[in-house]
């Protein structure tokens, strides 16, 4: 049997729409930031969607099954096919719909427009942080788990997310950065590392956190507070995080402006709780060390 040409395999991985294949399999996908999530068809996935599809990279992963990969891996798994047969199916397009009798054409992947980089390489620090906040804020609004966390903490006020531009860090910021191999990508990453948005390991520092922007007197973002939302953290994992450079900025400055007195909370989430309960003259001392 002739060897499958590597270029042909790469073409399939690149050009066949994984998203469409997954949907045809009957999996309902919902967008969370740059990812799509759905119930995994390979295990009894009843409550939390564990299947993640990343259209930008055309890959999938199930957190419970610990399997994933390209369109080829998807077809191998769904059709019980060998690698070679999966490639043949993807080339031919027959019987891929997951619906008997239906011979659907292999779904072509529409090339994603290149995402705009998050900021120019020479953007000022506050500008760069503001764009990070924008991204986290957009992710928050599309993340049921983060919105659910607010609800569960009694922070389900309809305006709180918009008012404080609350965000959620879910590992998708990297999609907004040009590749590390590009000069501008490398420069932006280095700057975000210096700010503490990224660790030197290349991971997002606040991954899994509710993110609260803290602003200076002119309203510019000068610091971020991150609170991990996962209740089952490994021991030693810090629950509260800040960026490099110390505690700066005042939480809820505009709420204090015309107030004669202020409620000072130790923790940011306590201050948010007061705010949601209608006490608008509230701020925080950012906790004691914990
Ligand atoms: Zn699974």
C-alpha cells in the first residue's frame, strides 16, 4: 500500500472543518472565548461540557477522556477507523455525517480572518492592560462557569459585570497574540510577562480566575486582581493573585467620589458583595496576605 503523503494529511488537518464534523455528530457546541464546548460523546458527559473544540487550531480535546487531536483523530474515534481509513474517509467524504444513508461532503473549513493582535507592540502599559481587560471581559460574558461562580457567590447583580468590567481568564489570550516566532508576537509576550499577565513558563498567570481591573485616578487600568473560581484547587495553589508591581489603583473610585463615608472591605469580593446589595460607597484594602 502506498504511503499517505504527509502533505495530504496536513491539508486534511488544516482544511476540513472539525467544528462542522463535531456538530454533525450531534454535539451541540457553545462558544467560550476562542473555544467551543460541548458534551463529550465518548463518555457519560451529563453535567459539565468536557469536550473543547478550538476552531482557530482545528483541534479538540476531552478533559475526562484525556483524548483529542485533529480531524483525523476525531474520525478515528467516532468511526472506530484506523488512521489510514480515517484519512480515506476524509478524502472521500462519504459516511462522515454520523447519519446513516447520508453522504455528506467533507465540510470545508472557512479560514479564520487573522485575529487582530491585542495591541500594538509599542502600546503604553495602561493601554496594553486595558486590552487584556477587554479580552477577559468578553470571555467572562461567554463563560457559563464564571457567570455561575458570580451567581453562587451572591454577585449575580445584572450590572456588576459591565460596571466593573469583570473578566475571566480562560487561556484564550494567547489567540490574540501574534505567534511567538513573529517579532511582534515575541515582543508583546515579553511585555505581558513583565506586567505579570504571563508567567515566564508561558502560561497565563490568572488562568481560571475571575479578573477585576483596578484603576488609577484617571480611570486607567493599573493592576488586576484575580480570584480563582475552581473550588477544588491543589493545596498550595494561591486563590488570590495580583500582577507584578504591588497593589495599585482604587477599587470603585467613582462610587466614593460624592460619598461622605466609605465602607472599607478587606477583600475585593466582599466589596463587590456590598455593591451588589446596593451599597455603592464601598472599596477594598486588597486583603491582608493570604
Ligand atoms: Zn470524554
